[in-house]
């Protein structure tokens, strides 16, 4: 696997995460118009990733006006998402949230509530969901097929050249990885990719990307885990990484 990488979408004031309840968007710092522009671009890049989900917006202690909140709501509505709650320390922002018909919460997260239906993966069987909202796919992902899920993805089978896996969390492949994988697709640089044989055409983790080398060595294959260290994606023996 290629070792030289470049960071994409480097610094941002927007954090998007898939949760058991839907989607969490944090917009606490920076100019509001710039945050909205960044949010729109990132949601467009994952067009159907969170379709049908409800959003919890965390604005921290910043004061958000009604116009600003409605502008953000319009962006998420365009991507088939709905604003469910606003988490804000400032009582004036919470009052604005109530005025636009949205639940207002003081604290880090709203009270627990029933989880919405998770968007189905593309070209994949019905997901088997657990507490971590992962999907288990028992087949080979062939050329032209894609698996997309906002949580972790486990593939029991290969990912062939031309196949694609996009996950909001980690990707574990109990087989050969020879296609394209994007783990931590909403910007989580802490995600990992594990495979029994790591030979991807392209590998992304969060905001980093690595491409396959032009010539692949013929050294014996071994299970590896790919992760971000510093500003690069590196591959390490799976057993060494798990014991670290």
C-alpha cells in the first residue's frame, strides 16, 4: 500500500458524526456563513449517507439567531435530513430553537430516545445492527458494487477491484481488500481499516487518502491494519496493532 498521503479538507469548524439516534453536527467555532458553506459541501459529498436521519445540532455557547438557524435547517433539509434538537449553553439560542419548532437542550446531548431507522446500505443485505450500529455483510463486494453505512462495516469476503466500501466508522474485511475503502467517511481520522490481505486500489481514512503503489511487492501477505499516524496513513501488522 502506498505510504505517501495528503490531507483533505484540513481544518474545519464542523464535526459530523453518526450516532445511535441519527446524526450529530457540531458547529461551535468560526464564522457562521463559512460553517454553513463547509457543512453544505460535506453533506453534498456524502449525498445519501445520512438520508432519512434526524439531526442533533450542538452549537456550544455561541449565540445563534433565528435566521442563522433556519439557514442551517434548510441545508440539512435539502439532503433529506431533519433538525430534531439543538444543544446550546446560551438560553437565548435555546429560545430561538423553540421558536423555529425544534427541541432545545441544555447540555451535551438530548435525553435518550428511540433510534430512527438506519439508512440501508447500497448493494448489501439487510443490516444486522448492534449497539455500535455496525453492518455485517456476508459476501464478496464485486466490481461495480458498493456498501455504504454510517457506522462500522464488517465484510466476510473480499472487496474486489471496482468494489467500494464507505463507512462512517471502522472497516474490517475478513478477506482480500483490492478495491476502494473509505473509513471514517464523515471526517473521523481515528477510524481504522483491517484486512487479511491489504492491497487496495485506494484507501481513505477520515480526511486522508492513500493510493496503491504502481508496483506491488510479492512478499507473503499478512493481516494488516491501516490507520492515521501524524499526517499519513500507515499499515501495520494486525496483531501488533491490536496488542498496542
